[in-house]
């Protein structure tokens, strides 16, 4: 079983110990190859550049072995960054600065809901239904996604009436 799959459900301290005992020796063995290859010289410039890049970024590559809280992959961060980059690109086409600011706020709400394991549709439905009745900062604070469990949000969402299907509005 791969090391990270084996360590997935361990505490951060236990995961760090597994990484120190199993991953670090593998990385040290692997690092010997590009170091030797670089010392011997490589004719192909692309390979030479790739090896230099890898060795130049070695500390970042193995950083997860120094802290059990860190994931081996940054794919979740990459997904968030991609969402933000796409949103930022869309802001270029906003008609007004206020429209762009509003879009940025909505994207922030959506990403914060996702980061707190909320269904964005359910959370925004709850927020837009309950925010008008929030009369204090404390009431607004209670609506923030980290102050509600996904089960609480789903339970409130299920109580809201469903919108009428569009075909009924069109005389269907």
C-alpha cells in the first residue's frame, strides 16, 4: 500500500513519523539520481533544465515530510486558485466597478462555503433567506459557513419551499 494511503487516517503526529521513517529515505535515494546525472553532465538542454529545476525546488518538493498536517499534493489549493483566476477574468467584463465588487463577494461566499464543506447552493439559499432577518452582528455571525454544519444547512434548506418550475410560469 502506498505510504500516503496508509497514513491518510492517522493523526498529524503519526503521519509525520511515518513520513520520516518511510518517505524521507525514499526521497534521499531518489535525489541521488538527479545529483549524479547533473554532475556527470547531460547533453539535452531540456533534461538539464528539468533536473536543475527539480533540485532547485527540492525543499518545497519534500516539505510535506516535515509537517504531518501538510498534504502531499496541493491539488485542492490549485482548484481554488483556478476558480479565483476564472472569476477574476470574468470581472474584466463587468459593466461597473460595483458589479465587479459584487461578483467578487459572491465568489468569496461560494469558495468559503466550499472550504467549510457546505453545498454552495444550499448554503446560499439559507443565507439569502435568513440574512434579511439578521438584526445584529451576532445574528450575522451565526450564518457564516463555519458556524453551521452541512447537516444544519441541509435541514434548513429542506424546509424552504421549492421554486415553481419555469414551464408553469409559461402556461405549461
